C-alpha cells in the first residue's frame, strides 16, 4: 500500500492481501454499476428493431445524463392517400359498421389496433392556405381548408355558415337563435346574471353546430368546450377549430365524457337532438356528473316553450307537454331546480344542498338512485355511463359556484381538490405557477411567434395543474390541457382554476380532426409514458393534428432528444435544439415547425 508517495509500514503479506481485496471490491462495484446501467437503459423501450443499445458511463458528472442518448435509425414517413385528408382514426366512418347502433354507440371512440395504424403523413386538401388569424377567423375561414358543403346546403335557412367566393362566413345563426347568437346570449345572461360577473367561467356546449355559442362567449370571459360527434353534419368540430374556438369530438352515448365530475360551471344544449328523457334519463345524469354544484344547465328547443312551438316541431302539443313534464320530473329527481325560463330558453341549477341527496339515499325505491361509493365519479376514460346520481362530497361542495372565487381570481387560488392529488398543496401550486412563468418567458425567446396572432389553438399534451396555460392566459390563445389517463388525476384542479382540458391516452389518437392546432407543447411525455406508447406513433399523431406552419415545443430528457429529432425529420418538420432556461445537460428543448406541403397526387 502506498500512502503520500511513501512505502507503508504494513507487513508485505498483509499489504498483498489488502491489495487483492481492494481490486476485487472495485471489480464487483464496476460490474454492479454496469448491470444497473443496462437495466436503466432498458426501462424505456421505443421499438426493439430501431433502438441502438447503449451502456452507462462508469463515471458521470451530476450535471450530465448518466445514460447515453437513445439512438434510432433514420426514418422517412411516406404520404398518406389524399382520401385521408380528414382522417380521424378513433371515429372513422369507414369502421362504423363494425359497431352497434344502440344509442349511437358507433359514433363513440373505437380506435384501430396497432396493426391497422397508418404510418404515413396526412396531406392537406388541395389549395389549403394558412388559416385566417384570430379574431377575424371567428367570422370567416378559407373554404378549401374545410371543403364541406353539407351544412351550407342543408342548414342554409338557419345561417350557420354561408359560402361566399373562396371563404365560408359565419353570421352567428343557429336553430334556436334566428336573430343571431349575440342576441341569444344576451337573453341568456338576463336569465343568469352569474354569466356577467365572473361566476361562470367554464362551459360545455353539447351538439355545438359550428360553435357560434362558444365563440360568442369568449368575449364575455367564458371559456367553452364545444362538443359534437363526427356525423352527417360534416366536420362541425373542424369548423369550430378552424375558426379558433375550443372544440372536441365527442358524443353522449354509452361512455362517460372524458372530463372529471363537478367541472363545468355551465352546460348548454340548443336543440342538440339528444333524447334527454330516454333510457331513464341517463344522458341527463352525465350532465349532472360534470356540472359543478351551483352550476347551470341550459336548454333551448323541444320541449321548452312547447305551447307555442309544437307546430314547428312536427308534433302535438300533448306529446310535447308530456315530454316537458317528464324532463322536469327527471331533473328534480337528480337535484336540479328550475332557475329561470323565458320564451325558448329554460335554465336549471344543480343543487349543492346535502339534504336533497340524502333524501335520494334514504329512499330505496327512488330513481335514479344515489351512486354507490365504490363508483369513482372522476373515472371518465372508457367508463360506462352509470344510471345513478353522483352526490357532491363536502370537499366538492366547497368548489361549487358561489364558494370558489370568481374569474380571474380563481386562476391563482389553490382549489380545495388539490389535496386529493398525491403531494398536492397550495404551496406546490404556487411553485408550479412560478416555474411555468419562467418557462413561458423563455419559450417566447426561442419561439417569438408565441404570444402573437400567429398562434391561436394550443394544446398542452401532458399538463399537471395547467401552469403552462395559466402563464399564457393574457395572450390571444386558448389552451386544451390534456391529463394522461394513466397519471395522477389533476384535471379537477385545472377546471377549478377556470381552465379547460380533457383526459387522454397518447397511445391512441386524439379526438380531433387533422390540422386543428397551431402549437403543441409537451413536457416529459416520453420520459413518463414511452414504456407504453411507441414514440413514432405519438409523433405521427402530433403531425396529424398540427396545422401546416404550426409549431411544436418538446421539453424532454436529453436521453430521448436524439431519437425525437430523428423522427421529427421523418415528418418533414424543421427543428432546432435549444437550451432550457437553466441550460442543464439533462434536459433540452426541441422547437419545430411543420412545413406546408401537398400530396404528389394533387395539383396546387
């Protein structure tokens, strides 16, 4: 043994033994570290045939990744057929015949298995142009961007939209608002004063048409998710998103909507053709589940104002009166109370009074019954509709309208439901908001288009508390906050803050049309979920829903950055790698822009 460059006083025999043990110990440590590195490098698998195996470095700086970056082979995705220009994988009309017609369940999500997934890039329609910028887009869009005439021809007398030259114009008409959507909403606000003072902030419009109601509410400080299925109305949701209005494909059928319980301040149906009184009122029960205590349900159309409207509905006054009485009875049994009515608009309010729900629980013969405690009210990803009433708990009651702060104060107040999230706290939310303010400030340096009228429709693909959206709240954007169906349930917190979002599993396609988002943001999505989802399919789905000229900000572990960059090249994106705001080696930012290209089978 050597010490300070001099021979130790230990006996030679002992010295040899200690040296041997030391060498053995070092060898065992090195072998264990090597095995550990192999295990870590195998934790995240993309596709076995495309991955180049790497091993760990023996010694690593705390500021550098301990695993060599993931490497994959170069890939170039081919063009899809031009027939797929409006392809929605999980709501594909070509696959409807495979599924039942009961309660229109074929319109729900039915995603293709892996062996049927397309591995190609969806082309835009011939003649596609960059979308008209907000706020002009609310009133007009390019015809060739959404080249569908069915609504224009079938609903021309209702003034949903009108084709003039190379544009569609949206005059704000609708089945139940012939004098225009603004006049309709003015009448609604007279019935619901809470729409004027920031009490009502989030809303859902079922059977939204071209989303004129949700578009009008934006100027009134109310953020609406417009919901419609893909059906014979042809691209209602695509029209909405082309206009710059939040919308999502969906239908109330046999599955719960992808939202937590007690989320929306208001739900609306303007002759949306949902049979509210059929099937035991199960669709009304879903509305009850997603509306927060004290929230409102607004109905215009049959059977409201039946005594004056029945002739126009091709029915009899007696039938409509019976339907109205049945509707009122069902709503009362679900702890809704009649709030106001004038002409064609009727408003009910969801009670937060515990006594109403206790009465249901005590009456064993009551219909609908109170939901059993074993039924998770926030479970909403491929969860069947339940024929029971979700009773608000004391904690949810404190999140009801009148209890939570009004907008915009509620954005920065920690909701009580944050304590339901493991590790969630008011201080944690404050820290998260501060972190995202710094990050967004940095994003605007590396992507100057953010915060301008070049970006309108934004998706945060892997949010926690909606901090990214909160940091952008004063910009001319809206953000769809996506919470993974496999992660902690933080979406109730997002809604309680006055933001909107949905549950989703990124191993599947999102419920939207192609070319509907200007900016996709993801934070650590591949780090968290690449053990379940192949990276190439996530990138292809991002390309499908991103508008040509749109942007991607990917904040990810350095381990994945090379592989992501290689796949992004295969999608024809222009990308550049940027440092994070802290310039650490373990995490990088990839900023990409999607090119506008046309199918080689088209003329443009």
